[in-house]
């Protein structure tokens, strides 16, 4: 009986472990942002300028109703103004986590 309870308890932790293992990495997102996005967007507080046509990441992060998942989906979809960076889902999640971290 104790083994059954222990086995059931350990199984209940598996989804949490899987989620933690696949959680977005905002630090990796920062690296990506500085490499690919900083030409057009202001991606960090210490960046002096970007393009006048691309919103700063802090502005995107503060838009009401826009969560990290929606940002990641946006990054994976082709856009006329943005180059196709061929992001993986992990890269899009990392980049969107970094963008959301720029909220004030």
C-alpha cells in the first residue's frame, strides 16, 4: 500500500517537472534579441536607439491582454515588416519571455 501511494505521488509530480524542463529561458531570449532584434527594436534599457518604426520591447511587454504565448505565436508567424528569422518554438518562447520581462 505504501509503495502504491509513493508511486502515485511521484507520478503527480511528473507534469510539474516536464513544465519546468520546458520553461522558457528569458536569458537566452535576451541573447537572441540583442543578436536579431536590436537593429530595429530597443530591446534593453541600456540600448540608445532602434528604428522609429519598430516599437521598443518595453512597449510590447506592457500591451494589455498580450501574454507571452501570444507574443511567441506572433514571432512564429510571417510578417511583412519583420524578416523571417526561422525561429524554433523554443527560441520564440525564450524571446517572448524576455520581451515580457521588459514590462515596467
